[in-house]
């Protein structure tokens, strides 16, 4: 759902860290709230987060992390019929008046709970991936009524699948450049092209990154925004100033785009049908 909790990419909420922020808890009651939320939760992390996301916006922003967890625990118990909000309010009043809180010891039940929490729950095997390295993708624009892990600032954004080894993403930083990198495409794991600002074109041969030979001859100071190819010997890069570069398997060379408009994307249906798009509604097509 869209709510005040979705603050990713927003500004004006103060510092993200402060002295002591690295501590997991700051008071004994927070640990109790943590355990209470675990044992009373709905059994689904999505439902758990959705309950917290339904907090009144003012209360959400003025509450601490574990105050939200405590709210979730109370709400879960109320929605299951175990307690009512009136009963909670009554106990708040009794405790505020100095009454001792009730205590109950059930060591066997507590030990069973600890064992249950320690039990591993393997994830279901993942489906076959819909996308592969080099595919251009766009995040769906959706506004689900329930919980979503997709923040507003990411919806509708475009990107390219970089590298995934089937287990985890890993940083593969080319030390040969400090440019801002904006596009990536490859024909194979040992043939990957990356483009970026200042006319940067880098190539990965499966072992190391290196600047593309002769790349500066066509790119100049242009910011290259995207790269795509139909094969290892047919690769295009586009960028500012209407820049279009082509790699024929041995060298990069500039092509006349007929426009000075910045170009932001390139894609083709094959070697004989290539498209480039840019600002101000610019759409270019090359047919052979």
C-alpha cells in the first residue's frame, strides 16, 4: 500500500544515524515487544508489515521502531479475537495507578517456543527466471492494497540486469574508471560492455575490465547512456549530443544520427532493425 511509511528517496526526515543507533535495543521493554510480536504475529512477514503500515500517519512518524512492533502485536491479538483494545486500555490505567503487572511462568512452553523460533524454514525453490543478463527491464507501476516491497521511487524505473550467479548479487567494480556508469550489455559472460559519462566505454573479458581501444575517437566528451548489441560484432552505444557509436567486432566508430538531441536508450529486434530513443520525444530507427 502507499503510505507514510514509504520514505525511500524522500528528504527532510533528519539524520539516518545517530550515536547509539547501531545498538539493537535501547530499553528492556523493546526486547519484550520484539518477542511478543514474534509469538502473536500473523505468520506472514507481509501481513506483519501491512499491519504496521496501517498505523495513523502521525502516530507512525512519532513512534519508535519497537513501539510500532508493540502496536502490531496488540492489533494482531485484537483481530484474532484474543483481546480487545478496551482491555488493553484498562490495563494501562491499572499499571499507571501502580498495580503490579501479573506474572506467569511456563518454562516448558517457553522452551518449546525457543525451539520453534530456531527451526529453519527453507524457502521454496525459485521459479525459472523471466529475465537474463543484458535484458532491459522496467519496474511495474502498481499500487497494491496490501504490503509491497517495491518503494514508490522505484516504480516505473528502467534498468538492465547486470550479473546474478544464481545465489546472490556481487559487486564487480571496474578499477579502470571512476565515471558514472549508465548502461551495460553483453553477448556472453566473457564479453560485457559498459558505458558511462565522459565517453567511457569499458569491456569485460571474463577476467578483467579494460577501456575499449579507440572508444574516445567517437565518443569524445559525450555521456553515453545506453548500450545494446545483436551479437559480439554488432554493438551500439548512444548518448548526449545525438551520439551513436557502433562496434563491428574490432573497433568503435561514430555514426550520423541526424540529431543533436540526447539519446537515452537503444534496442533492436536484430542486426537489421535497431531503435534509439531520447529526449523531447525523439525516436530513431535504423533499417538495413
